[in-house]
């Protein structure tokens, strides 16, 4: 590994600040496969000795690569090349579940339950689901994995009357709702950029502060009643959301 970090051209001012030069060299090594996912980097002290750079410069370079998602730091273990994941292209024109999406791609789905039960509704949940005072809600918080890679954290809320026993939900919430005759038919979804907090980043196997996608969705039954309020966090490096756009038709000109 030492030739990768040899101090040969770090002093060239034409190549930019030293921390950027080091970060670029590490990034290129990751892209070329010289550093593979899961490989451990030398310690900060070792990198400084190998490159002839200061520990402050090394720390700044590594921190930038952690924020960009190329490296991940594990407390007490060190710094490692982040695991790469296959990008998922998700259409915004269809209402489907995570399980359905992954099954269509032939990927093996697994969920890790973070919280599941019936609770008093929060003001946000009451407003989203148009609940009356005193109504309780079923909450289902899950880490969603495909082929073993964590991709998303889903936090779904439904009225207790629609899902009285959330403990019976298996791999697919929508399958459980379909069995109760409550499959949603449309949804309003809002997507925004977010920097992942420490807890969510740890669950998704990325560094705290990296870019993610925050999605809020309210799903509705055929009659127009709100059924499901979901707040999800997706890995920014794992998803591409795609929408088909069309120009509106121009009105026909009248001969009159």
C-alpha cells in the first residue's frame, strides 16, 4: 500500500491544496479497485508518515471522503473503504412497495424491525391521517435490505382501525393491507435531500452526514381516505428516482 501514498508529487502547488491531492489519490485508488470495499486505510499517524503530510492535512482529506461516502469510519476500528451498492432505478409514476420493487428485480429482500406496535398518535400523524382526538396508530419502523445491503429506513404509520395488530405484518405491509381489503390506490409523495444523522447513517452502513433522500408519502384508499403516512430515508448512493414528463397538449384553435 505504501507506493499509493508515496510523497512523490504532493508538494506540487499546481495540483491544488495538499488535502485535496491526498483525497483525490485515495478516490482514484477506490475507483480503480486498488482499494476495494472493506479495505482498511492506515491510521492517521501512519498516513502522515507515509505521505510526508501533516496529521491535520490527512485528517481533512479523510473527513472529506467520509462526507462524500467513499470512506466510512467505525468507532474503535478505524477507517474503511465504503461498501458499494448497485443503484436502484425507481419510477415515480407507480405506487409499489419496497418488497414488490426488489422482487421484480430478482433481489432478495429482508427487513429488520426497529419498532412495531400501537401507540398514541402524534400531532403530525393525526394531521396526515385526519384522525380524531384519542385515536391510536400502528407504527412499523423497518430497515430494508436487498441482497444483504441496507438501502432504506421506512417508518410507516396507520390508524389502529386499519391495522389493529401490526405484529402480524410479515415481509410486505401492502400484502397485509391487501388481505384486509385496504390496499392503497394512490399516493402523494414529497422527496427532499437530507444529510443523514448518526443513527440513520449507522443503520444504513454509511458515514454520518452523507447525502441521503428523505421521502414523505401519504397513501389513500379508493374512496379518498388517507390510509398510510410513511417517512422514509434512502441511501443517496443507492437510488435514482425517474419520472416521465410530457408537455401539456395545446388547445385546438377555433376557426371562428
